[in-house]
């Protein structure tokens, strides 16, 4: 897929990459943008092949995210689709550990 020369959008995480750790990013699909669902994925924070990363609120109750529910509620307050900017300056919260 990477050899097609076409722009790709990844849904949730680029194919071939672990969303929690970023493992496999070097061999994964190189996306121009990634639309991650529900919450930021920690593995996307430093994955250069993820492109521009957006988080989509798909209606999951924030109460399901334990200690991170306030941060997630604040993110959702920005909008239903939020671009995460400068992940190297502000690492994404880990919403998967709860």
C-alpha cells in the first residue's frame, strides 16, 4: 500500500502498528492522517507514519475511562472531531490503562 503514491487515511491506527506502544510503526501503513476513535492512543504520539492525528467522539460514555475521564471529557468539550497537535510536545494521555 505504501508504494501506491496515494494519500491514505488510517482508521483508529495505521495498519500494522500497535496503538498502545507504537510497535511496528516503521513497517506499518504511512498515513497522511489518522482518525482514531473514542480516545487518543499512546502509540500514535511519536509515530511519524500516523500523519495528522484526529480523535473522534463516537459516543462512548466517559465514565468507562476511570481516572482519565476528566481529560477525555475536556477533549470532547472541544468538539466531536479534534486534531491532536504537537504530540512530541504534549504526549497523549494513556486512556488504555484503566
